[in-house]
C-alpha cells in the first residue's frame, strides 16, 4: 500500500527534519505492522507445544492491522504476565490501530506507509490525532520485538563492540537504559538508538520516538503505566530492571544496527 508519490497536500508538510525521520526508519528489523510494515522477516515465532497462543487480531477495518505477537501471550511470564499482555496488546495497541484507521479514512494518509504518516504529521497541530495513533502503533509494534522469552543477558558481536565503544561497557549501557526508563516523567519510552556513528540512550514522552530526531531506534522499553501497572503497581523500577535482566531482545537490536 506504499504510495511513492503522495498527493502534494501531504507532501508539502514533509520538511528536511521529516526526511531524517524516514531515513532513520529505513532498515529496521521487522515490526509486523500490518499494512505499514516496511522491513522483511515479520513472521511471528511459533509458540512452544502446549502453550496457548495469543488471540488472533480481528479482521481489519482499514488499511492498518494489529500485527500478531512474536510469541505466545504467556511467554513473558512472570516478568510480564499474560493478563498484562492481554490488556496492553489486545486493548491498548488495538485501540491505536482502530483509531488510526478512523483518523485516516478518506484521506491521502490511508494510502501511505506508517513511517511516512508519522513523518508527515510530526508537529502538525491539526494532525495530532493521526500522529499520536500512528506513532503509538509503530512504537508498540517495535516494543513487542524488543522483548523475547529468556532474553536479557549480554549482546554479542558487532552490537557489543558498538556498545562498548559508545558507553564503555554493556553494564554502563544497561544502567543508562534503567535510568532513562525510571526517570521519564509520566508516560513515555526509553530507547537505545543509533545517532550517526554512536549509540545513545534517550527517552521520549507520550508517542514520540528517536525517529523524530533523525536517530535510528534499536530497541525500546515502554514505561506507560498500562505496560506494567497490573503486575507492578507503582514499582516502575522493578518492571524496568526485570525487563533488562530477563526479556531484553539484544538480537533484535543487533538486526536493527545492521
């Protein structure tokens, strides 16, 4: 559904900053983002035998779809429970997709990939509903891939070398991610991203991401309350530390580093 020549009414709002956003989005590992997915390899992992699979996404009512989870809905237990995943994925993420389809219906955005919608609506006041739902759809699709069962540990290969060159050590990088995720005021995200030739840890509020700064996200931690409150209540630090130690998907980050 990629329209390589969007109508000028949309293209006119795409400035050089948005061009950087699109460049940063290029080459990311698969997000499984339905009509908007732009990278290869989005087939979800097969759940282990005897493990209940996450409920399948409902039939789409617009150009964008809720991507399947890359693991069973209880695969992240006990760090992220099936109950939390059911609400977070099945309710919150689904609502972003549904609201995005409503917001783009009958507009040129309906024929554009997700990254171009985000770029074209970033900072445009009367397109905030489109931007917020598109960006949250992208962010959540990216977040599911940033986690994996039996994750955590240490990265290897080129990613480890890049982390050590940028932060001094893997442990220093992990501490920066922990600090960013726990100190983000209100709702938002903590990210490991590539900024030029250097890796950085950054945090963003609400629906924003490093894409808006021309950076390339490698992985993320969701610190909206709906990501952890059913399991951890107000103990965000416990949730963040558990993700870092047991679920972080360094392989996904390495694939995004490319």
